[in-house]
C-alpha cells in the first residue's frame, strides 16, 4: 500500500492510514473523509464489517467506500466499489477518480 499512498500524495490527496479496522473507524469518525479504501481482511474489525458500520452511521453513510478483496463475495455489502487484489496502483487511482467524479 506504500506505492498507492505515494501516488495519491503526489496528486495532492491527504492520506490517513490505520493498522486495523477499529483504529480505522475511529479515524473515519474523526476525519470524515470523502473516500475510504478498505482491505477486506483487516484485523480486529474486518473490512466487510467496517463498511457496514460506515454505511449504517448517519454521519458517515455518504462516504464512498472502496473494498479491496481477493475473496469471492457472497453476502450483500454496501461498498460503492469492489476491486480484486492484487490491483495495479494506477488502476486503483483511475477507479477512485471515476467514483469521486460521479458523486
């Protein structure tokens, strides 16, 4: 993810990182970002659950959520975009720009 971070920072995007889902949720509540990129398999709170927590919270539900996963998803998750891992950093950047432009 370091390369992804660098690419976004070079484009002038402020990037915050979290080491687990619990830390991530606290940062999301505090910062209220435009977009969150989640790995499906975060420690403490997985990305699927964290996505649901964001979308169910009245103050956070409009945040765009991108879920990165290598797993086949059988349950309904309210992420705005699913991307399969591994993902090319430039493809990720392009997909995120498309997502933010449609909002």
